[in-house]
C-alpha cells in the first residue's frame, strides 16, 4: 500500500527548510471527480545536522501559522487533521 501523502523538501538553507505535503492520488484512477482528504496525517522530516532545533509554521495565503512540532533524534514530527490537496510548511532554526 502506498503512503496516503507525498512529502518532500522544496528548499533547504542554513536557517530553514520548506516542506510540501500533497494528498496522494492513486495512478490507477482516471480523472477522479471526488478526491477524499487524507486524514490523521503524521509528517516526519529528517533534519540535517546543522538544523537540529526548529519551529514549524504552515504557509497559507493569510501568512504563516505556527504548528505544534516535536523535535527529537534529529527528526521533526508534526500531525495534521487532514490534507485535501496540498499544504506547505517552513521549519525554521531556533538555536
């Protein structure tokens, strides 16, 4: 079974990482008219050594909104209720 959400880092610099999370649409479906939201999503980001402590923000048309993010063992983990199409996040250095 494939993951229900695709994630990847779009940009990574010395002070931040931009991460996209996109609802996975199975390739076997042709032009679905109703795409169900991915629910209860956990995003895990392996942090590079130079970004060991970060805070997380969701980026929307209204600006940035902080989101709860746990950082441990070199990973940032945050949970989302759902992703309908896609969402963008910034993990910013805190140290």
